[in-house]
């Protein structure tokens, strides 16, 4: 689970327990195994679930991750707001 919300939004709305925090503007660099800035865990076969505040930015981010070869990337419909409603 990857939370792509900016710090101010996470501070205002709340944290997603256990999520890896990678802001949207560096997401592809961190997950593309061919990038010099990739995370050690970056792998084309990894599963990535992207979360933003309402599910819009995460849909675009997921498509972008799939474009760089992370084919098991997906997102949470409705984002953090929808997840929080379930609590």
C-alpha cells in the first residue's frame, strides 16, 4: 500500500496505517527498477496499491506505474476518504 498524498493532506486528514509514503511527484522514479532513484524493493512483478485522498490522482498514478512496467499496480476506488468511511 502506497500513500501518495502530500504531507499537508496526510496531516490534515490522517495517516494510512502501514502504508509506504511516496509522494506523487516521485512515484515512478521510486518504483521503476531501471531508475537510479528506485527503491531497493522495486521490481516489475511487485504488487502496488496506490492511495490518494479521493481516488482520482491514484488512478492516474496507477496507469503511469503500469506504463513503466509495474503491471500489478492498482488503486483504491474512492481513496483514503472511502477507506476512512469504512472504519
